[in-house]
């Protein structure tokens, strides 16, 4: 994906995924979105005191959120990373898809990773 217009965007600390409550306090934060570079807004890397996370960061890493909720049908993949896959983690990912596809004008499917 290095020379592609599709970017892997770290969004794990930025609440952008609108829930059916329509209250921004409940927006969710998927770890990543894979999308065209034109449909997300860049954010600064989130602050962390974890030296392991700091060491993993590269200058090419991208941080951000979907530019507009109406563009959610243009997300290629919504990603979530877990150290252990269990019912709770699986339910979290299913919930992302449910919210992406919730409204009448919503996409009919969501790809999850």
C-alpha cells in the first residue's frame, strides 16, 4: 500500500464512528480504517507514555478519522486488533459493522478485519 491511494489510518484514540444513539459521547474508536487518502482527516499521533508504542511508530504512519459520516460507504475495511480473540472482541467488531450500516442511507455491508 506504500504507493497506493488507499491508506491504513490509525484511528484507535479518535472517536469518530457514530452510534445509533447519535450522541457524540458514545462515538466508537476502531483501531484502523483502510480508505482512500481523500476521505479522511489527518490527526496528530495520539500521546502515549508507552515506550513500546513509541518505538513502533514510523514516519509513514497515518492517524486520523473519516472526514464525513456520509462517506462511510467508501471505507474499504474497518480494522480492530486484539491480543486475544474472544466473544467480547468479536462483539466489538460486529458492533462497528452494525453502526456503519444502521441508517436508511447507510451501506448495505461493511468489511471488517
